[in-house]
């Protein structure tokens, strides 16, 4: 079929790559962060990266990308940070609440055959659900039938405890999201994904894989991680190493920071701070360091050969941000396969 995809809020291309792996033609991605351009284009040729804020993109601009008489698919993951319980009171975050309405505007202008939107489940209750309800009402007014489902990533072979809200919309009936293939005893674990990578120390770069690199740790944090148990918490540390904030009553329940992963369970949700020992349960299960960028990318289901390292990108934190913000590639594949089945049923020409 003559089917083509455009990806909004594309980042380094996790969602795009999932579609490409399932045989779709992805024409272009749009994102305001130019540092994503190298990885997006390097790994998703011939898709083109467009450095542009979605608020400045016009429907006509997107429509012009699709070949004549093609089936148009418009996908995107509007940044989820605006709907986080930790950041939604910040002025810059409040400004970004409008990004979902900009997505709706472009859908109205482009009139794609298929739409996919992925975000955090909290969007369903954020501001009483008004933002999501406005978005879905806009799509329904344009004639789309909507499927909305929370997906627990381990059920689909993604080795992290990430839950995502997936919306699929079509004008020719509801799109059924494929059923999970994994039960809890079958979940992919941290050990399944990263156990065989060569050992490195905190602050090191492996000579054969520049993405297999880790952040430096302070002397105190090196002591802390040496006392940390796989799957444990900072409660395992000697008293003198426990941070003052955790000794207070208000901090005693924050056990997910300064933790090690466990070989035998799924990883925590990989975030933009996944390379930091103190930012979550991102300690390596055995080695005295946080996970490397390569390990984070693999847990996000990027293939081993996915190239993040353009010559102009030298910051480990920039790449951690790229990886943490990405849609897991395998989740992109789940969405793409669900759409393909719908196309085969409703759009055969």
C-alpha cells in the first residue's frame, strides 16, 4: 500500500525507528531540539529531521510531504514532562501544556487517515482530564474513531516498568492494539539485556564502544554504591553515609533513589537522568557505578548499532536526555503493527 508516516516531537527517532523496523515509510520527523538531528537522520534514512517547534508548523507544510493519493499517518509523542506531578507547576511547563492542542490543530489541518499519540497515563486525570478530553473531542469532531489504552511495557517484551498511554485513531473504525505476548514469568529482565556487556568503572568509556560510558561518582557516592545491594535501598548503608534529607521523616519513604537495579527484574522507567546514581534506581546490579548510556539505550530497546554520537555532541547528559525522552523502539513496533493490521483490514486497495 502507498502508506507514509510523519513523526511529530520525534526526538532521536525511537517511534520512527519502530515504524521503519515494521516496514513503514517514514518521511520526516519534527522536533525543536536540533541536537536530535544527527541520531534521527543517521539511523532512519531517508527520513528527514526538521528543526522546528510544532507551534510553528503548518498543516500545509506537513501535507506537502505526503505523496499524492497516499495513506497518511501522523504520529507523535507530545513531551510528557508538562503532565508530570513533579513539574506541572513550573511556568515553562505550563506553557508546554499547549503542545497537545497544537497536535490537534495539525490533525485538523492535515486530515491524516491514521493518528497515533503516546503519552503518560497521568494525562487521563491531569487537570481533571480536560486536556485529554479536549484533544479527543477535537478528533471525534473530525470523524475519527478512537482507541485509548494504557500499556504496561513489560507485557510487550520491553524490559522496564514503564506504563504508557497509547491513542490510535482512524476514520474507518477503531484500531485494535495488539494483545500482549508476555506474562510476568516471561518478562525480559535487566540481566537478559545488559548482563553480557563488558565491565567498566564509574567515569570510564569503553574503548570499543564510546556509548558504553558512565558518569563519574564522588568519593562519598562511591562509598554509598559499594554498600548498596542489588534491588536494595539506601537503608542498606551505614548511618554515616545516609543523606541528611533521608534521615528526616519526610524523606524516609524516598527509597527509589540511590538504588541498584536487579538482574532478575525489569528495569525502572528509563528517564532523562538515567545515567545518575542519585536520580533513581539506576545503579548497576553489580558494578560500582550508574548504568552506562549504552545500557540505558538497550533498556529502551534501541538496537546495539543505533548511533547517538554526532561530532557536535559531547555531553553525556545530552545523550541521556535523548535516550530518556525517547519512545521505546519496541513500543513503536507495537503501535506500527497494530496500525498495519487495521490497514490490511480497512484500506486494502
